[in-house]
């Protein structure tokens, strides 16, 4: 049966990881296709950008160009010397780089759905005021001087913003803006349609989803077939094992009963029945191990002995039932402060002892005082009964000449009695 389960788990695991590999490959292929498609869009947009920039530079280097006035073209109202006349008194309109870009943009947007726009964070022409994308792009390009392009995809358009830097020939039109050669004067936006891109991505996603389904379905079918085959092979072995299973269950049940009984006996012998914390026996058995370990590793170890003040008076006044409730309250309160590496035990009656690891007597004193002041603030309430309780504590630290745990406990116990003689509700170190 173990071999059967191993084969099944191994097969399922193998198919699972192989399926993950295929899915990752499919997903990576889809992502690669999308990246390539976006690179194509970028190449297209950047090529258009460079073409426009080349024409603008040519126009700028030659002081702009002039065209004969005709219907559909007007002088640039934001250009000071925006026209001239020929000898025959014909009107020539000056087309500077910015005006050229606007004319090309209008033509491209009508005929080819391309869009060009010169924009700036400090435009001369209000029409060149940037929209949300253009403003974000220009701020990014101004912040990152070495960056040439900023791109995004929105509203079925691939948008590219390229930075435009001031050339010497640009200063003739932009002197009032205090630009210097090399400054970023603004940017040229190029937007290209992405209908084909979206369609191709949708087809790619559709095919990817189909491949996902086929991969999952195939994997499940393989798992079912292989599992059924392995199960059939081990069917005879299973029938034989069923004959022994009843006996094994009985043995297992009996063993569990014995184990539980032993566990209960151990708990009864080591756990205080009233406070549900370790008892004296457990404290000395485990505490001795901690003691010898601390001796070997030369680490600190301290004992704190605790006694409830005037506990006999509480029993005599309110009865043993109330006294038991107060014992439980004190034990649970102390237990909230005790670390997992320490031992808290009820040594008998109203006496408790704490073994604290890796604490010298000064640190143990601070620790003990936290417990004492916390209990001092407690009030036991039961119907109309309200009882204030205090404790006295004695502390002793393990010394080099200590050969057994009892030596430390004896000193801590003496310190406890000193604390009780000092009007109780005290912590004393010995």
C-alpha cells in the first residue's frame, strides 16, 4: 500500500509540476507576444516621432519655410513675423516647426488616424496646453533628463511623448521664455491607433485560455487513468490487508487506550489538580535537569519562592471553597508572567515556586516585583465578597558552590520568611 500511495503521489506531483511548467510557458508566451506587440507600437510611434522631429529640425535650421497663401492655411497668430510678400505682392505664410507639426497632425488625424501634438508646460499657444497624459509625461521627462520617451496605452491609443530640446535655431521664437540651448522646451506627442493590437491581444488571450483548459483537462484525465491503473494493480494486496486491518485496529485502539492512561497517570502525578499547574514532584524532576544544565553551561538560574499572605485567615473567614478560588486566581495570574523556558509549580498549600532561566537575582527581583504589584492590585469578587490578596516572595540565585537545586530553594525559602517578617507583601533576595 505504501508503494501504491507513493506511486500515486509521485504521479500526481509529477503531472502537477509538469502542468505548472506548461501553464507558465503558455503564460510567458502570451506575455512575450504582448511585449513584442507593444514594441512594434513603440517602433511605429517612435519612427513617426523621429520623422516629425527631422522635418522640424530641417525647418528650424532653415529659419522655417514659406508657402503661398491659399484656402485652409492661415498665419500662425503666435509668431511675430508670420508672413511676408513676394516681389509680385503675393502673400507667403511662414510655417515654423510648431505650425508645421500642427498642420501635419490635422492631416494625419483625418486620413490615417494618427495624432501629433506639440505641447509644453509653458506653452506660447494656449492650444498647446497639455492634457492629463501630456502633463504627466512632460513632468516625468523634465524630472529624468536622460529619458527620451514616455509612453502609455489608453482610450484605444498608444501614446508616446518624446522630449524636445532647445536648438540654437529655436531661440528666435522662444527668447521671451528664457530657454537655453539644451533645455527641454516641451514634447511632441504621437498617438497611433491600437485596434489591431487589441484584436490580436484578445485572440491571444482567448487561445491562452483554451490552452489552459486543455492542459488542466488533460492533466486531470491522466491523473484519473494512472490512479485507477495503480489502484487496480494493488487491489489484491488491499483485500489481504483488509483481513488484517481489524486486528490492527484493535491493537491500535488498545495501544491508544494504554497510552492515554499513561498520559493521564503522568498528568495526575505531575499536575496540581486544583490550580492546573505543575506540582512539587514535577518541579524537582524538571528543575534538577535545568539546574545541571545551567551549571554545565555556566548560565544564570534563580529561584523565587512565593507565599500568599494571611491565607489561613482567608480560609477561616470565608471557607475553603473561597480559598481554593483565590489559589486558582493567584496561580493563573503568576502563570501569565512565566515564560515557556521557566517552571511554575504549586509546592503545597498556599506556596508556589518559580525557576527562572538566564536570570540573575537582580533581574529576578524586577520580574518578581512585577508579579507582586500586579497581585496587589487584584480584588477577588464573588457576589458580595471582595477580598484583596498580597504575596511575599523570596529570591536566591544559583552560586558556584551549589551542588543541587535544594540549596537554592533553601536560601530562597529563608528570604521568603524574611519578607513575611517584614510585614509581608515584600520581595527579599538572599
